[in-house]
C-alpha cells in the first residue's frame, strides 16, 4: 500500500508499563511507522495533572489522556473506573489538536472491554475502518475460573463486550477455536472475524538486571517463567513441580513478573524451603533476550478451568528467542496442537505433578533435543509471530 494512513491505536497499556499488551502495542505502532504510516497511540493515564500530553517516540506520536486509575483493588471499584474510562478519555481528547482528525484506521486492544463509546466517537467518518484486537474472551473466562457467576453482573458485562464487537468492522482473535465463540455474532452482523496471531519484535541480546550466574542457581539448567502470575495462569502447579525436583541440584527455577499471586508464591517458597526457586519483579522487555539467554526451558501455565483459548505473550517470547517450552494448559486449547505439531517443546494437560516432573526431566536431560527444538522455535517465531505480519494483516481491512 503506497498511501500513508492516519492510524489511531487505543489501549490501556503502553511503555513504560511492562505488560505483554504494552509491549505488543508498542511493537505494532512502531511497525506501522516503519511502513510509512502515521500512527498515534492513545493511552489513558492517571499520572498527569493536565488534560493531555504528547511526545514522539520511535516515530510514533504517543498521546496520553488524563483518566481514572483502573488498576484498583476490588472488582466493583475497577468496573466503575473502567465504565467511566472511555467517556473521560473522549472529553480530554476533544481538548487536543487531534480532535478533528478523520482517521483511516482505528485499532484497539481488549482487554478491557469498555472502549466502544470512545471508538464509536472517533471513527464516525464513513471511511474509517475499525479493527478490534481481542485477546481475552471476557466475561466467559471469569465464569470458567469461578470468579463470577452467570448472574446480573455477568449479563451486564456480556452486553458491554457485545458493544465493542458491534462497533468493530473486523475482530482479530488469538486462535482458531476462538472463531467458534464469535460465529453467531459474525453470521448475524456480517462482520469479519479472523485469527490475528500475537506478535513480538525481538531485541538483540544485551545486559539483563538479573544475572543467574551471581545467584545460588548458578550453573544449573534454568526453567524460566516470565509474565503475569494471577488466577488465570494457575502457576501454583509449577511451584509444586519445583518442589518435586528440589533434590536435582542441576535444575533451577526462576519466576519473573507480577500479578495477584506473586506475593503468595514468594511466601510459599519460603514456607517450603525451596532453595531451587528464585522470584524476581518484572523487567523491561529489552532485557528479556538477555534473561532467556541464561535459560534452557520456558514455562507456560494456563488454569485448567479455562474453556477459552489463548496464545500467551510469554510463549511468543520463548519462540522468538529459541527457548523450548514446557506448558501446562487447559484441555482442548489450540496451544496443545501448536506445540505438538511444531515440536517446540512439551505440553501437558492434567494435574499430576509426577507426570509434569517426568516431562521436565526429559527436557533437562536431553541437550540435543533442546538444541533441535530451539531452532524450530526461532523459525516459528519469525514466521508466525512477527509485528510486520500483524500490521499488514490489520491494514488489509483498509485495502
């Protein structure tokens, strides 16, 4: 496409936040700029005293709009903050020089599910195309995990989610199996639903603030978990795995990230006396390459109660940097067939720590197996999970 497009990207997450969503949206925006377009990243923030601020970073205009903090304790408080979010963002957006722009393309990232009023307001030009990057099927997964029941709150949130589906021209889901969830909506509205793989721009290996060689885990084969540690992940079984292998002085585990279960995992390690486990706060995405260069296996955990499907950002990181994966996931998820068909690691569905231990030892003890898997991981990362692929697929909507 030769035409330079005016592209608005909307998300709650962007650097300096270190979440997968923040990294993905930055990589996507930078890729749009590299392709000759004019991306503007629109981000809410509670950390400014004025209505808005703007700066150019890596060819991307980053517009931060004052808005309420949504990462608050308590489901009710968070829901209220997220309900107000799009309206307050829109009010402050109208105070900026960008208020009159007729966008060619509006792209937004979900979660959260509340952006529909903002997207509708900024894309009222008939030529504007709207692309929803849908990474979580909410509130369905919350019901699966027992966080919510199918009552009034569920029906209300389901209606909110339906609003953002209705606003979109195209919805990009993570896996083939997610297409079935939206099939009724797609047939009734005529809108398009497609698989949009996660993506990641790899960084060159550089220094990392975590030096495993300087820790008690030096000279061990390291199993690494990076990313969120919350209810949706069910990381506890990985701690059980580490405990089952505590007599293997050649194997160590590190957990790097954040989340609602982080403090609990730290306390559990102490109470169990796990000298083969270390936990670290989240690091910048530019350090991930340096961290994984010190590791042998990447860990993935998805709570077994999940019925929806996703490809976690950490899995994409492992592929990009050539790290074979050990995944414990929910039954039927597309991640099972992907790992098995591409032979980039081992995947387990179930609750047996003994079986997980057997698989982990197989990976730890076979250096040649890991080496062959590493090459397949890198090939898969380049072919399936690149920002260029994602950007060009999204721009097909305009063409």
